[in-house]
C-alpha cells in the first residue's frame, strides 16, 4: 500500500503538475492541474482587476485537458518556467515537447473541484493561487488528490501570458 501511495504521489504531483519524472516516464505520470470547477463551499478572493488573468488560468486548464496544444502554446510565455516535484521545465517548447502530452492524457479522465482561489494584480504582473480536489481513477480504482497551483502572469500587448507555474498534489487521506 505504501509503495502504491508513493507511486501515486510521484506520478501525480500540477498544479498540477513531475517534469523530472515525466521526462523519463511520460506515460506513467499524471498531474493534478486542470480547469477546476467551483465546489459549493468554494472560497474565492479575486478582485475585478484580476478576473482577466484568472480567465487565462482557467482556459489553460481546459486547453490542457482537451489536448488543445495550440491554445496552450498561445497562453504560455516562450520563457515560462514550470516547477513540479523538484523538477523544472524551462520553456514553453520544452513543456510542449513531452510533458504537456502526459498532462493531457491524465486530465482527460478526471474531474476537478476548486475549493479555494486567490488572485492579485500589481501593475503588469498577476498571480493566481488555487486549491482543488482532483477525482480520477488509477488501475480502475477511484482516487482523490489534493492539488495546489500557482500561476504568475505578465500582461503583454497581446494579453495575459503565463510566465511561471508551480504545481503540487498529494493523495487525500480519509
């Protein structure tokens, strides 16, 4: 049981999500980042000036889950850095070349429920922090992951672009 939990923690740690692990075993990874749907008791702290950045974060999650890599590419800054599980993907091209595919595969069969979100804008920089539960199946058995995600965005002439992502997840204990 402990090895299964460790495998899930390694394979599933957004946000989510994993670059180091995904680079060596992309088919075995899954990530807890997705376009989360708000739960009934969701705590949202998003001022009006941050709504456009939050909409990019949500659209990014939906695009990954739909394996729409052209949309994903359009939302990521070319020099984005994605941190997860002690590893890093240091550009949009690096992420799209392999890790995005394993994210899409995993997210295709999941449901995410947003539990908390906070966002802020300072000039041309915004950050969005989200917490959610991800419901998935592993080897035909249901599992729930607690996921955290932070995205930093830069407001460019062509709109908000994601410049940094940090994903983390762990199995929910009952």
